C-alpha cells in the first residue's frame, strides 16, 4: 500500500493524506442490441433514428439487453411507423401487468421523415428494417434502415470480399 507524503500544517501538526480513489470505472450502461442478420440480408442505403413507445417494464428489459430484432420489420400505417414482431422478453421482477412479447410497437419520428421514408419505400420497392436498439439520454431509440434485400450471390460476394481482406491484413502484419 503506497502512502502519500505527509503534509505539515502551519501549526506543526502532522496530517496523513487519504489513500487514492480506486480506478474502478462507473458501471456500464445498457448494451446496444444489433440486428446482425439485417446487414447480412439487406443492402442498407439510409438510416434513421426513431423513438420507441414502450409500456410497463419493457424499458427495464431493454436496459438488460433482452431484445431480439432478428425477425422484426417496420411498416407505415396511417402515416405512423410501427415496429412489428420485435421480441422483448418480459421483465422477471415485474408486477401483475406484463405486455405481450411480440406486440406491434409504435415508433416516434418527425412527420417529414415519415413521409420521406414512405415515399422512398414505395417508389423504389425498398424495405424498412430495424438495425439496432440503444439508449440515448435515458430514452430507448431504434435505428431503422431503408434497404433492399440481397440475392444469394451478393451475399457470397460479400463473404468472399471479407475473406480476401482478412488474408491481406494477415499478410501485411506477418501473421499466418
């Protein structure tokens, strides 16, 4: 244990300094939940941020990272954006009311963004896919992307590109 040097007060009294504060970091915040399959299955052109309307203890489940976006998608109905079939596990310590796991949830966006998103999705035949769920300033946000589904040969090309890039990096670094 390392002590700090003693300090002498003007009256001649000796005072020993307190030990250093520990270097422990603050507890980590909520994890970002990514939809990895979306980037693999879709070619994403634009991304948007939207707020997510949750009820009851769903926020605590999101905070713990108990969200699954694998089969989820977004749809615009009556000029409102809806997140469909996103799976949020019920919170274990919740009270009597627990909402359904795969219910439709409303997304909050500006009216101009919704109309622009709707127009692009209808014109070009694109899909709206949730990419990730995260917390921002204590609120749950969803990043949605406007993308077109990849064909099987596009997926193979992407995998082959990744592999060649890895091999080049290994060759450059000298590790085999």
